[in-house]
C-alpha cells in the first residue's frame, strides 16, 4: 500500500488537514477513529471528509491525536471547547495540567452566574411570561383562557408593588416608604436610650424628720417627699414605634398573602427577623398597657429581647443589590472564615497558656495573669491588635510572648482577607456585566431546521411530487451520466458541501428544461443543454458543458 493510500484529508470548517489513518487510530472509540468511505460526509470526488465544526479547536484536537497531549486554545470560550470535544467523542478531563486552570474558569463563571440568578438582582420589569412562570400559571388553563378570578389577577400586581421595587413608579414609592420607616424605627430605638431623651419617673417616698420620746415611748415624725425612682423613654417614642410597626405589620401581611411560594417566604431569614421584631414590639406594648412591666423582676431582660428590632436593618438587603452581594460573599468565603476562626482559637489558647507561665518565671508582685482564662482575654485583645491595656505583661519573657502573639495575630487575620476581597470583586464585576447584557437575545435556528426549510422550498419550486428531500438524481442511460452530474456539481465550487445538500444545490445551479411526455408516464427532457453553472458564492460563472443528447433522459425524484 502506497503512502498516499495511508493518508486521509479532513476538511473542518473550510480548513483542510491531512494526516495518516494510523494517527487517527491512536485514540479508539472516537469519531475520527471510525472514519469510513460509507459515511455521509465523505466526498469521493475530492477524496476528503467534511465537518462543519470549529477549525481552531480541531487544530488542537488533531494535535492531541499526534502527540497524546490535549491543550486548551485560549482564543475560544470554555463551553464551545466542551461542545467540540463532545462532538469528536473526546473526554474533557484529558486536558493537560498546564491548561486546566484556564480551561475551568468558565465553570466558575457559570456557577457565579447561577448564584446571581438566585439572588434576584434584576432591575428590570418582569414580563407576563416571567410572572406566570413564577406563580406557576404557565400550565393553568384558566390563565391561558383569561378566566382567572379577580383576586388571583390582583395577586401579582400587589406582589410586584411590595417585592419588586423596579417594576413601577408606585413600587419605587412603596420601597422608599419602607426604607423610611426602617430608618425611623432604628433611629428611635437608639435615641430613646440617650439620657437627654428620657424622662424621670417620680414617686412618693416617706421620710423620717425627727425622733423624740413622749411618755416613755419613742415617736417618729414622718413626711412625704418626691423622689426620682428611675427614667423611661419619652412618650413620643412610643407613638413613633406604634406608627412604624403598623406599617411593618401591614407590609409583612400583604407580602405573605400575595407571595408566590409561601413556604419559601416563611423560611427567608429577613422575613423571620421582621416577624420576630414585630412580635417583640406588640409584646412590649401589651406589658406597658397592662402596667406590669415595672413590676416584673426581669424587666431589663425583656428590654434586652427588644434588641432584635435593630436587625431590621437587614431588610435593606431587599432594596440593595450591593448588600446582597456582600452577604453572599461571606457565605461563599465560609471555608476561609472557618479556617481563620480555627487558627485564632488555636493560637489564643496557646498564647494564653504561655503568658500565664511566662509571668511566673520571674519575681513579679504585680502579676495580673492569675489564671489561664484571664490570659484568654488578653490573647484575644492582642491577636486582634485592639490592645485595651487592662492586662499588660511585666516580665521580659512575658513581653517576648506578647510580641509573638501580636505578630501571629496580624499574619493569621491578614491571610484570608485577599480571598474574601477577590470573591466580592468577582461577584460585583459579574453583576455589573450581567446588568448590561441584553435580556432578549437573537434566536438562532438549529441547522436541521434550516435544512428542512430549504428542502421544502426547493421541492415546491420544482413542482414535482415531494418526499421532503432530494433523494435521487439519475441522469439518463449513458454510462457516464452520474459522473457528468458530479463534475457539474463540484466544478467552480470552492468549498465542498455534504451530500445531503448536494441535490439542493443541484436545483439552484443546474438550468433544467423539464417537459411532460405525451402519455404522462414520465418526465423527459428532449434536450439537455447546460451553458454555464454559477458558483454558490455568485462571484463568477464557469462554463461546464454544452451539448445535446437526444438519447439521454434526466429524471429527478424530489
């Protein structure tokens, strides 16, 4: 067998590649290892296989067959590279280690975009299809027929009004009102603890003015006076809290009633905080109305519970995409934060023990580290570089331990910070890029759909019985009829087309003169005269054949 018989020509996207058949057999069970001349994409005239695939990626794939090393081309997107590998029946896990980090970047990007989709950061109004899908109406016959009850038609409108600030101007107004009441409530909660914002509670107290003896008995002179017993918040703060919590109550009730998925609404941490904070206000208000709050032995504890109202600040995340990204950044960096906390606890215990024994090695009458638990507090303050100064080592060994503790704390805390910053930058940059993308993309039809449409058009233009595709083209009874047709089809054409498209091209390239026979038994051509054939690019015309053969017949079955 000659060397030319061992070679194979591959035309991929208009780029011709030539290699040995033995090279393609190196990786079995792949598309290229199973090439035969019986395949539909083999052209016997040009002696090549045509594949309408990405030529740049195929250069790396063919190099993989030659060298056994699969490298990732940096000028293509990762999903495109995966699709090409899947077409050629290759495993994407065979990418070389030098290209693996670059190749897998698209997977991280896809995960990030999926996370941003769940965060609901869109600032554009939802379409009717999106609303129907969110409420589960896409398969509801009442929605399709337009016979939904009025309250179900009202539900998405109220939901957009309270949960989608960018859906309308009214929704933006509701969002501004909600943020206003949140800020007023938090400000009121903080200001009512200021001494200038509190009023004294005055009570009557009996006072003994003098003691004297009358008839051998002791007599006391009593009197009543006013005394400041305690202080309480100004009554105006109570009215402010009532107005704010009326709004919070109405808001959370409406949002719950019109929510598309009520179980998810109840499981949301922000909604749980809002619900508990509202309940704490009503509980505190009932105690004040009943007058039992002052008589409770643990009234300070009940006031401490009301601190949950300060967590209403997290409700601002519903109106700020940046806060959502920040919170999710900490969630995504939980592994790094857990590692940081682990090492902090480890070093805190180590340095607390060291400082306790280091201060006892020398005479130290002013030793403040009387136990290891006290050393734990000193270690936390030192490692976080706060340094209150309430506990200070006095010996030289203790000072060395203190310096090592401070340096260790700086290094331990600084290590995970770049990871957290990079995560935030990644999410924020993807959010900005995602907001600039067009929501509606141009639809690209599948290639099979386009081919089927072309077949139907060509069949109808030919005016012949159609089976949906050009299946046969038999040229007369001459021995060289098919050869003439192949020559006609491929002459002047710069790029080979698959055989499935050859007959469609024949309809457009060849000027046929088809007439009916007198007995209507067959379609005959009394003369076959072909003057010229235009190339499929329309750039030039190439003369092919000019003859008359009365004995030949051209029959076209479409």
